[in-house]
C-alpha cells in the first residue's frame, strides 16, 4: 500500500493532524462552568433611623434625607470638602500622595491586573526558539549489541522553533480568565476601600486633634482663672479673712487643672503623631498648629438602602470574590473533560555547525513528542472531584461572606444615623447645661467675694462648669467623627443639591 507525498508530508500524517483540529473546532465553546448570578439580598424599603430622623428633626431639616444615586465604580470626589476646612483639604491631599498602605494597595491592584494578562496569554499559541549543541553517547545495549560492544559518541547541533496551543474545548482557559478578571476587579474595589478608609481616618484623626485643642484651651483658661482665684485667696489669707483650709483647697484645684492640661497635651501629641503616619511622614516632620474644633452643622442624606449595595467598595469586593469563585468552579469542572494540545516543532539538525542551515538538514515534528494530542482523564483517585468540591465550598463561603458584609454595612449605617439623630438632642441639652453651669460659676465667685457662700460652693460650681465645657467640646468632636463614620458607612458618596451645599457652607 502506497501513500501520496506532498512536499514531504504523508497524506495519512496530514489527516492525523487535521482530525484533532477539526475536533477542537467542533467542541470549541462547550464551556462547562456555571453561569454567574449575584445572590439576592433582601433590603428594607428605607433605613430605620432615617425614618426616625425625619420624625425627630425640625420641619426644615426633615427633607435632608433624600434619595441618592450612587454607583460603586464612580469617583466619590472630595467628600471632606463638605466640612469647608482648608487645613483638612490639604491633609487629605498629602495622605493620598504619600500614605504607604495606599501605595501597597495600588501595588496589589497592579499584581492582579498582571495576572489577568497572564491568564489571557493562554488564549494564544506559545512560540519558542532555541539553538545549541547536544553531545550524546548511546549504550551498546540500546543499539542491540552486547553490553561490552562498541559505542560511539555524537554531537548534534540544533536550531529550531516550537509552537504549542491548547484548544479551549470546555472553557478551562476562559473560566481562568474570568476568575482572574474578577480577582482584579476585587483588588480594584479593595483599593477604593483602602482609599476611603484612609480618607476617613485622616478626617477622624484631624477632628480628634481639634477636639483635644478645644479641651486644652478650656483647661488653660481654667488654670488662668484658678490662678487668679488663688491670688485672691492668698491675699485674703494674708489679711486674715480666710483660713488655711481655703488656701489649700484653692491650691489643690489649681494644680489639678494643670495636671489635667498636661494629660490632654500628651494625648494631643499622640494624636498628632498618628496623623503624621497617615500622611506618610515621621512625627518629626509634621506639626499641626492648635485650633479648637468648630461645631459641625451637616446632615448627610442617607439615600435608599438598595444604593448601599452599589456604593460600598467592600461589598463590591465581596461580590467580585464570589464571581471569581464561581469561575473557578468552571475550571475544576473542565478537568473532567478531554484536553487537546496542538504542538509542532521545526528547524535544522546536523552533526557539524557548518552544515546546520543546509536545506537537507531541515527537520519537523507535528504532534506531541510524548503522549497524544487529545487526552481523556479516566482515573485519578478522586483528585479532580476533590478540587471541584473545594471550588464549590469556596464559592459557598464567599456567598456567606458577601451576605454578612451587607448585613454589617446596614448595621454601620443605622448606627451612625442613630448617633447623628441622638446627638442633635444631646447637643441641645448640653448647651443648656453649659449655659446654666457657667452662670452658676460666675454667681458663686461673686457671692464668695461678698462672703455670702463658702469656698466649697465656689469649687463645686467651678468643677461643674469645667465638666460641662469639656463635655460640650467632646460632643462637638463626636458629631464630626460620626459624620465621617456615616460617610464611610455609606461608601463615601451621597447626593446633595447645590442649595444644600450652599446652606452648609453658610452655616460655617
């Protein structure tokens, strides 16, 4: 039986090459991976605390809770500008330029995007080229001779190119690309999460320093007032009008205020150092001039509950993790089906370097050097099934993590909405308490000078006024930080009208 030869190819050999290729074309697109659908999460029609806020706030403020139109993949913008504080604006810019945690997150995003390109490379043929000699000595036994027979050594020079391509019959490659793409999208969402956390941490650290500045100012004023009172009592003691007990009490109160002021200064230094690290600086490189905190008069629209699922980057990251896990189920399923790898090599071989590129030295190989082009797994002791079970379990874990992340997000929003609502009433009551305590302190000082009350009454009124002043400063700090926490809980975005922005700036 003879065969027709065309340019050195035997017809049966060509048929053997074309058969796997035709089979790959017939089976292409038979992906076995499950289609991805984002799990449903029940969301309430409105935030519980938003409804309470509409009831509790005055009529002019109830309308501030409006529907937002967010999207997780859109730029949030400089939300901190809502506080209308140029110093905070500058700090936020410095942090985004120099924070090392943010740079690490950006590097992780770069790694994930590189892995996407790596996975996509499997869609294309792999081409390699090589050149070099090979020295070989075959044993006599391998040539059918006695073990002590003669054997020769040969040198073979080779210059060749090889090509390899895996046909994506059952979607292994496409599922791997989908998984890597979802991983990259998750890394992008995590980067935005780190960015939002950094912005919020800088704002909270800044307001913490400003709150301590206010407390330090209160205590310094208290030290000045008590120093004057101490001088007055010393003068009256020298004149014999009061006893030594009043003098010691005045001195105790004065030194106690000085000690408390030193403790607040220590806390202020630590808060400033923490803020410096957020800015990517050493504490020695950063100093923030003292300025007491101003009251924040901002009510942020809470939006609709469903918008939270689109806005928060950590929820987006959890959802993308599910998508990646779903795609990897497809990769694990594809291992149960045949794989087709098309390979070929061509070049030149000769025993002498000078004859290497002669036409007669040409050589080629179509098909795998070892094994077959089309392989079908039969038995592996349960390894593939174990990999599939693991992929499914990872997906189920990611679904649970996603739903837990959503629940946590709703709790954080409700917590901060409740805090803002309750802080409104608490601040009003605290202002009234401070006003009364300040008036009582002034009256006690006047009555003491007139001899109408004892110094114990003065001390009690003074300490009460100091407590109320400090409580007011702390409430101002709590309100500012709660606004920042709500912004973080909402994902850093909201919908304010131009009129509302103008009203907020006018309130400053």
